[in-house]
C-alpha cells in the first residue's frame, strides 16, 4: 500500500484515543490511500484539489458502525502536509 500524499507527524487527541479505545492506524491508512470515509461531495472535491496542491485533506469515519450515535472521528492532514491529526468531529474548529 502506498500513501497518495505525505502524512507528516502523526497526532491523536486524547479524546479520540479514549472514544475509539485504540490507536486508529487503520483509519490513518485509509486516509493515506484516499479512502476518505463519509465526506460530502464538496469535501471530496476539496480533497482532490488539495492532493494536487499540498492542501489540507480531511477524512471522516464513523466511530462505531453499529451505533451511529457515537459520532465521527476526523483524520486531517494539514496544509503543506506537515502533520496528520486524528480527532473527534466535536473537537473540530472549522
């Protein structure tokens, strides 16, 4: 498996690690190969443009597929691809 872009330094927020109950390397791997999970068409288009211009890339995954009320986790690679952060969607500052 090859990453489609650089991930940079990896960070996982304490809240995301606690809610997931694990280190989400599987989600980081999906993000790296452009499986962006549950993103809308606008974000998918932004991700495609960002891949050509070293922009911010965002993926969104359900925390527990059997219980959607658990919410979502975001995997965000920063602009210029210097770091990738896994965080709860509720931690988002967008």
